[in-house]
C-alpha cells in the first residue's frame, strides 16, 4: 500500500453540544487534518443506542469541508441511505446484516454521488458478502459490536481485514478497507499491518487534549506499521 493511511475521527466521542467546533478541531492543516469525519447514525433498533440522523448531517455538511463518512447502524437502510448521499455525504455505509438489497443500495448511493460502503459486524463472515462487495467502494470491518463508543478492540476481526486485503491485491475486489472500534495508539499498528486503509478513532481523538495532534500521531503510527 503506497497511499497514506486515512484517519476518520468519530464524532460519537465528541461533545454533541459543540459538534461544529469539534469538527473544526480536526480540520487544521497538514498532519493534524483529518481525512474524513465519521458520523455514527444509530436508530435504537438495529443497535441499542440512539444518536443522530439526517438533519444533523445536513447541518454538519454546511459547517465543514471535510468529507463526511456516514455509518448507518439502522434498520431498513434500503429506504434511508439514499438521503445521506443526496445531502452530500462523501461515503455512506450500510450494514450487510440490515440491507435487503445491498446491490441496489450501492447503485443508488453511487448514482446520488456518494461512495458506497458495506459494513460487517465482528461475527459476520466476510465470505458471505464477497459478491456484494464487488458493487461497493468501501468495506467497513467492525472491530467492536456496533452501538456504543469506547469499547475494547476485537483483534480476531483482523483475519477479515487480511482476507479483504488479499482480494484487493489480487484484483478480486476494489474496495478501501476501513476499521471501526477500539482504534487507538495501542491497536492501530496491528490494524495497519493487517491491511487497513482508513482508521475510525473516537475517544483516541476526542479524548485527547489536542484532537488534531491525536490525528497526526495516529496516522504516524499507521505509516510506520505499513512500512
């Protein structure tokens, strides 16, 4: 992998009363600038937590020029995902476990101008979704059970990352490999070594005194691990 690792701070760990400011904290110049902003959309049905939805995303799109990476942990993404793409989200990810017609979703998202992402929970086998992934731009491997921030990293999911990386390198898949859950200074290197392209980090960024510096430090660790 020649390209630089992408860092996507998750605003799930940010101060919800100050989301605009929190995004600005990772929108600086150079190494302290995040690549994407990860937005966790939860509906209290697919996952047991309720966060934010399309109106907040529409507001955030006006507040930042950083690409928004919307992760839809929701029931019926077939119905709701397209709205995020139409609003202007850069990447819209749906869950393989929730989508009724994931191939159609991918086509609709792309037609609306977004990248299409497919996410798999820690216990979901990658093999079941390889044909579907041929229609997607991003594979989001969950390294915690979706629903809450601040959980511990599940290292076993790195086997899925390695399998996906092999398929990308042999030309069988053309996806960016993203990981979400428990990514911090202690875990990012093993994830990078396994073949992750984009790292979602919540508390590791927003729990730091200087979120921008935390972004730079995480990217640095991933770069060294890739070498």
